[in-house]
C-alpha cells in the first residue's frame, strides 16, 4: 500500500475472501465454489490464520478508536448530546470486544483503562453505568486486568457508587463489577474488606431495589463461604442482628436468602450461634413462624424448610421447636 492514502482496495473479512485474494495474488483464475474443499489442510490452516490476524488487528483498531473518542475532554452537564452518544457507543463497543480476555488486556496496554475509568465519576449516569459494566467485563476471570484495576483504586470507587450513587442502574452495575473483580482474586478481596465492603453489602441488602439487594446477597454469600475470611468479622460487625432485622422486613421470596446467610454464618462461627440465641432478637420464634408458613407448600419450599430446621437445631437444640407440619 502506498503511504499517500490513495489505496481504495477492500480487504477480505471471510475465508472465501482470503482465498480469492490469495489466488489473485498468485496470478490464478477466480476460484470456483469448491476451491475451499479441494485445498490442502496446510493451506487452509495458513489462510485461516491470516483471517484471524486480520480480525485481531481490526478489533485492536476499533478499541483504539473508542479510546480516542473517550479521551475527548468533557464539559460536564453542558456536553452536547452527540458527544455523549458517541461516548456511550464507545463504552458499549469496548465492553463487547473486551469480553475476550486478550482484548481486555490489550485495552490496558493501549492505555484504555485510565481513560474509561474516569467515566465512573462522570456527571452523566448513562456513562457511569456503562463504565461500570466495562469494569465488570475486563475484570471477570482475568487476573492480569484484576490486578491493574485494584492498583487503580477501582474497588474503592465501586464501593462509593454502590453506597451513594443517585442512579439505580449505576449501583446495580457497580455491584456486578465489584463481584467480578473480587471473585477468586485475593488482592481485590483484601481491599474490599479493608474498606468496609461488608457494611456496603449489608446496606445494599436493605435497599428497596430488588436487583441490587439480590446481587448484594449473593456476594455476601460468597464471603460467608470463603475460607480466607474470618467469620467472626461478620459477628463483630453486628451482622447477625442485621440478618434478623432483614428476616422481619423483607418480602417472602427474599427470606430464603437471609435464612441461608444466617445458617452459613452459624455453621462457621460459635460466636454467631451465641448471638443467634440472644433473647432480644427473638430469632427462634421468627424461624419457627417462617417454617410454619412454608409447610403449606412443602415441595416448593423444601430447601428453605431444611435450612430452617438446621438453623433451629444448630442454635436452639436444647429448646426443640413444637411445630405441627404433618
């Protein structure tokens, strides 16, 4: 290609296109429809590799263009709608491309992480939640990118968004991103715990937003199951009392998750069992009442009934429940 920019050739984007370009370059005739079937396996692999290279280069260029768009200076609330739309699309394209781990890591190598991370602090909620969604994509099951995000302080930023953002969707996406960043990555878990992440989760579990509440519960469950986390931390933070409070205030379809959380904690901490027995919490009566409500549909509620039974046995074995369910 000349450097004058006058090259108007169209480059192939399929195996058939690569075949035609290859034959044309060799002076051959236009290939028939069965050329691909007749070529040697070695030739097929070579051409498939060439196509893959074209695709990878194309994706890298797309990411560079998106980073360029996002690097344009913002003018806060006065930014025109066209620029905001361009930036929203750029974040969406990056999230789609970065779903491939190599692309996610390349995005960091071309300087894209600090650029898109700035949009977590944007005045525009449409940009904030898309940036959080991109964090989730690049940080999921990807130790390289997770380490970079931790070093950038993204865990702390996400915790602030979950706790205080005015946009419900941003809070939900931030919770999702935090879950992706911390799951299976001890360095991120350590930062999460250091910055009072468990309290943030508990406050989210008290939220009126059902989706946020559910995501927070599943993330709390992860930490309750994690061997690396001392379960007395939960007790010392007053989590037993918080779980009991939730059990009394949430809708029935959420009570199952709260009961399971209490059971997981009690099974892993004698201190938690002692807390569950505090008379002022009236947990025994609450669990018995919940169990009684479930037995009308035993088949549909069997798991939760078993959790109630196990929790009652574990914490109140010396005071067996007197419940008629047969």
